[in-house]
C-alpha cells in the first residue's frame, strides 16, 4: 500500500501517511483532503458515499503515487 494507515479504521474516517508532494498532486487533481493534527492525511466518507466514489478516490490515489 503506497499510503500506510496511521490509525485503525473504526468509522467513516481513514488516516494515512502522505508526503507533501503527493498531497499537492491530490489537491491539483481536484480532491479536498487535509492534514490532521498528527500530520496524517484524513479522508472522510458520509452516508451518500457510493462504491463508485470510493473507486474514484482509489484511482486518484493510484495516479499520484
């Protein structure tokens, strides 16, 4: 996995280790995510998140590695 989990996945949030260059590439691709207080990058889902949405962010993350 190119972006290691920094916290257990227990709800609708995923926290990963990501360097600044990769984060900037993700922002440039149109995704809004931000650094959490421990310097990890936080991804959130809501009740309307679809499997297709998850596939989209997965493809974006694969593209920026």
